[in-house]
C-alpha cells in the first residue's frame, strides 16, 4: 500500500475509532468530525502503546493489521483515554 493509501486508511480508521469512542463515552463531547478523526488516530497509537506494555505487537500491530478485533478494541480504549484527557483540558474554555 502506498503512502496515499496508508493516509486514507488512517483517516478511515481514526473516524471509526473516534466515533465508537464518542458513542461509548457518556455526556456530550463538543468536537467536530475533524477532531474526532484526529483523536481517533491518536487513540489508536495510545492503544498500540498499551498493547505493547502487555506483550502485544504495539504500533507495528496497528500498522500490519489495523482491522483485527484486538487492534480495534485497544484503539477504542486508547481513544477513550485521549478523549477524556481532551475533555479535561478543554473543559474550562468558553
């Protein structure tokens, strides 16, 4: 897969993971689809790091097989963590 295909894949994965994480998180998250995609991609990376702490493939697992159920679950957990932190950071902004 070329660079363009990889970028498109990450955008799609980020959108899916971000939307799943937003659906799981309680309350209203004040962010657009662009921020959802960005936080979904960052969450996938965080999930990869979490997976590597428990002996998984880490980031290389996300790159090699982004559509496995384990990768998706870890990515959603990572995205939830990132969205909670984002919500705490932006909570007091008007």
